[in-house]
């Protein structure tokens, strides 16, 4: 999701105007609105706001832009220096400015501000411990551009969930968004985050994401092709003279032969093809994660969905139910 889309979703989620999820959309760190993807195809969340709701959206938009300007000024004046006292003053002000309308902007705004700034933001999000703040941490573990920001988000999120798993379902929803992305890098990040957070509830999504095919809106699907894609010929070819034209001039004569070829064998013509993408990184993460969890190796299941489905019903679901029962009895 683009940063602007995520910000809009944060604002709309903050107003309480939308709180549903769509199978054809993408969640955002700020709340329940699901932004439709895939060119607008498939089910989505749409609503017609009233004048009062529009006014609330405008008010939140103005508030967000004011906070964004203040954050930019804060970064420029306090975090462009290495003087410890100046940076500490900036961190105090930063804690005061971190609020739900700008959650989606934090990772990009302070991406290069320094380790102390990143740690302060992550700690503040974890301490706030709301649906929106925890979702932002989960979102940044997958979608943040800076590697150190993703790593810091993941570690802080793991600590936060160990202390209080109230919003674990929210984290799982964000992980499923990452696993459903078309970008294999984002899918692999989501899988590694699921393993680190012991998010066993998203294992079915990991199983389904191991193999990908071009979507209905991909370039390959939209491209109009004419004729055959390729052909393979296995056989022999023999050349012979099929025609001969005499060429005559003064006191001379010659011949202009026309050669043809006789083919004998088998020709395989390819009219169409479907490409499958085997996501090896996610596959290794999945087999490692499930083997460690259940104690039974899953590497032999490979990429065969039927085998994984049978394993899920016969082995994984009973193990997961037992784990939930054990957790609830503590």
C-alpha cells in the first residue's frame, strides 16, 4: 500500500467510519478500513459519509498535517545533530507528538534519524498498546523500507506480545496481508515475522502462499498474444531440388536450382503456458516453523497442497487446539 493510502485508512479508521475487512483489499496500520487492491476488482469496503463525517475527516486531516509539519521541524532541529543533550530534548517532544493520525508516517519520516529515535518510537507504540499502535508495529516489520526499522519493530513487537497478547489477532491480520502480497520479498518477510512471533494461526496462509501464479491484473495476464508461444521439433530434415530454372546467355548456359526440405519426425507446439512461482524462502520458513512446533518433520510435504491440507487437518489442528487449551488454563 502506498503511504498516502495507509494514511487515509488511518484517518478513516480513527473516525470509526469503517471497521470491516475485505478478501480483495489491504489492511492499514491505523484501523479497520480495507483499501481495495487489484485495480478495484473483488469485494471491498465502501461507504457514503454524511456531512458531519466528512467534516470530521477534514478536521483529522488538518490535525495530521499540522503534526507532520511539527515532526519534520523536530527532525530538522533536534535530530540532525549528534549532541546528546539536544537529541534528548527532541525525544521528549517526539513522545508528545506521536499519535494515531501519524502512525503511518513515522517509519518514513524518521527512517534516517538514528537508533535512539527509532527505539523511542517503537517503545511508545508498544506502551500505547492499542489496536492501531500494535498494528503499526506489525505493519513496519514487513513494509518499512529501512532494514533496521523492520528488525527493531519485530523485536519490540515480540516483547509486547509476550507481555500482553490482547492484540495478537490484529498482528495476525497484518501478517496475512503480507503473505497475500504479490511481491515475494514482502511475502518472505511476513513468513519470517510469523515464525519469530510464533503466529501459528497464520500457517494456513503460509501454506497457500508457497506457490503463486500471475494474477488477473498482472502484465502477463493482460498481454495479448497472437500465434504460438513456441514449438519443439524432434526428427530429421532432408534437402532436395524441387525446381530448376535454366539461365541462358550467349555461348553459355546455367541452372538456378530451388531447394526444399522434407521433415520427418514429431513437432510439439506450445499454444499457451502458465508460470508458477515457487517461493523457496517462505517454504523453508514454513517447514522449519511447523517441524519445531509439532515435532514432526514437514519437509517431505513439499509444495503439494493436498498433502499440506491433510497434514493440517490430521496433525496441526489437533496440536493447535491443544496449545490453545494449555494457554487458557494458565
